[in-house]
C-alpha cells in the first residue's frame, strides 16, 4: 500500500527534539572522551549484578560505551530524516497499523501532517532513550572510577525503559484516536 504523503518540515517541537537528540549524542561522546582522559589505567570495565568489578582494562575500552550508546540516537535521527522516503516508498518497514489502516482516506497534506506527528513522537522517544543512555554511561564511568557501581544503576537500567515505553505507547494510541476522529469528520 502506498501512502503518498507530501514531505513537510518538522514542527518547532520536532526541530527542538531533533536538536536535543543531537545534543545528547554529542554529550555521549564528550563524556566518553572525558572518561578516557581522566580514567585511571587498569580501571574496572565490567561489573557483576552486585556492582563489584569482574574485569579490568585499559582506557581505550572506555570508547565502547559511547560507540554502543550512539547507535540508538543515530537510528532515530536517520529514521526521522528519511521518514517520507520510508513512508512513500517502503511503508511496510514502518509498522504503525492504526495510522496506515485509514491514512489514505485523508488528503496528502493532512497525511503529511499526521506522519510528522507520529515521527515527532518517535523523536521524543529517541530523546528520552538518548538521555537515559547518557545517565547509564555516566553511572558506569563513575563506577569505573570508584571501583564499584552505584546501587541505583541496575534498577534504573531495568525500570526506565518501561517508564519510557508505556507513555510512548499511550501517546501513539491517542494519536491514532485523533487521526480516526479526523477521518470520521471528513
């Protein structure tokens, strides 16, 4: 099914979220670089569930975290940058069923508006995930520096994704209800 939406620029909120995502990505690398410069040689590099170190390594290992934590923000940036290419040419790659069931009933300009709203929600999710990863990275570096992880790292690592995903799914559900209401009104 081809949706055929007219590319529209992001709203102010979308541009703000894009900027915050880029700032978070930069902060991930700045923190990694700073940790590499300030970390003692042979600092802990891996910890068990109780926060005790299980292996040690050199400072070059501190670039593993920024590299791995950069993947999610980069994926979000690429998806949002090429959202209309994805929607128009490869709609099966984006699985927003409530959106795609009825979106062709709208005029192309309105389709574009709704697609931007969905992708701005994805950007907001990306911002939260990026800053969550930044918090984890900081906590891990502090643990590497002190020789033991903070006790809050494991609960944060497990709970925050749930706290982020549930409101996101609710917001997407509400967007779907609004698009359906607009379709019914036309």
